[in-house]
């Protein structure tokens, strides 16, 4: 993919949208082994909390169509993303294991329409907490894994398949072992479902042992976390580590603590799809920064 | 400490549960005892009123699957299991309305499973 600057990117995106810049400042790249790594700029799309199978006309009367519209919106980008990530709650929860599998398949059928053919999936508690990720793994593979793209090391953490929302000792050890191979200046992106920090534990918006993951990441100078779960855009810093929550593609939730009880925000017929969306993340490697473009489901 | 161990063993005998299933939180185990039951997807009672500065002991049980009880404003949490009683104790040091919630995913109504602790002067 050719390098594109911000002005070109906005033109290519063609949808407008809010831009959030996240400085990374990574002058050095790569692993400790000193391998030569490609450093081209690139962009990728984050979808989150698609809740396929949700049914509630007052909340989203287009529950069957919203994800399809978002897929079409991404497909309409002139410059296709290098890849798409789904940060959990692909499906809406069900106690029925058969229906869970049907929903996962239905979700996959829809997103298979993406023009971008490299897609990474993460589980949310709605997908995985009631069977410890069994159905998810049958269809999408591992719950935690890594991949590398043009000099950026991506780490997928699973904080959803344990009903207690824990990463667990085994995964934390795996994370620590993986990080041992990284240079202190290597650009690292963590993808996960729940916030790793205590955003609002009163609404279960936290990962109980997330502080251990942040502690393991803290020695690395260029770490950014993208996550979902809270159904709204949110930006937070733990020290030098930036955490960016994405909107949902089914229903928005109120800001943390803004209402007495956590609940979906009702559909506004005057502003359909308000509060829903996805984001395009531009990694300007040579300029040492990310730009996050919040994009709507449909053009306003 | 000896008295505490004896008390724990007696509780186990009274409630028919092993002593190791009794969880104690930070602070004294003496105080106003409040029993709280969890079941999908609510706590009973859903609202508890206590007084600032007075020690509280919560006795938590589940009527169905495993739940959590998390009261982050006071650093109090416990697993809530069927067939056993979890006890957490604390002394509220501020007044107001504070949310407690289930933090163990328990099904389609998990997000609705919360309650309120009211602390008065």
C-alpha cells in the first residue's frame, strides 16, 4: 500500500468523521533480533460489539441491517484497509449453545462480504463467557494470539471467555514471554474486548487482573490499546499507554456513571444510527503517530 | 484470632458449610449483619441502607449459579455461590448511593444485575 497523508486519507475515506490523534513517537522498530521490518504507513478498521442476534426494536429497529450497512461502508472506501479487527461481542448472548453457534455463523456470513480479506476476530463475554469460548474457537480459532503488520506487533488478549473477566495467570505469563522478544521502542498494539484499566467497575467495565497486563506493557514506550465493551468512543491514558474504546454496531450505552443503571440508549427516529459506528485507524509510521477516524454507519 | 477461628467453625456448623468457604473482607467481622441473596439476574434486597462509620457484615448466597458481588467504592468484592455463605465486612466511610454489581458473567440478564448501597449519616 502506498503511503498517504492525512488530507489524502480523509478524501479516500469519503465519509468524513471525527479524528482523534494518538501520538506514538516510535523512532525504533522491530524485535530484539534486529530483523529488517517494512515501515510503510497503513490503515485498518476496527468493528466492535456487533451483537448479531440482538432483538429489540426500541433499541435498534435495524438489528439485521446495521452490520450489513457498516460492511458496505467499509467496502465503499476507495483505499481498502489492510485488515479489519472485531474487538468482541460479535454476537448477542444466548443460553442455548446451538443458537450461539448459529449466531456466530450468521455473523460470519455477513462479514464475509468485506472486501478486505484479512480479518481478525476477538471474543466478548456475550460470545464466550458461558462456554469458556468453546463455540467461538470452533469457528474463529484461538482466543489470544499475536500478529505482525508492517513493523507493528499486535497482541490479542482474551479477557472475556473467563466469566470473571480475568486474563488469568497462564495468559499473563504468555504475554510476558511474548514481550521479552520485543525491543523497548517497538510499536505494540493491544487488541482486547474489555478495558484493561478500571474504567467503571460499578458497571463491570474493567478487567480484574488488567493491571497486571498494563504493568507488563509499561516498560515498552510505544503501546496503544484498542478495545470495545462499553459501546462508545472513549480515550484514556494509563501513564504513557493510550486506551481507545470503539462504538458499537448495535446499540450505544450511556457514559460511565451518567445514569443510575447501565442500559442501552433507545433509538432516536430523528437521528437513526446515532451513537453507532466504526473506526478507521491510520498508522503513520514515519510520522510516529496514529489517527483514529470515527466513521458513521451511514452517511449523514 | 483463636476466637475468630472458633466463630468461623461454628458458622460452618450452623450453616452446614465448610469453614474454608467463608470469605472475610477487610475490617472487623463484627457489625450489622445483612443477608443478601443473588439469583439470575437480581439481588434481594436490591437496596441496602447502612450508616456511615458503623461496621457492616454482608452474608451473600446464591440461589442458582455462581455470581459476583462487587462494591468498588468500598473495595469490597466476593464470589457468591450456591450452597455456601460468603461474608464480607467493611465500614462505610462516606455517605451517598453506591452501586454494587455482579462481576461474574451469568447470562442474558447479567448487565441488569446490580443494586444500591445507601449510606446515611
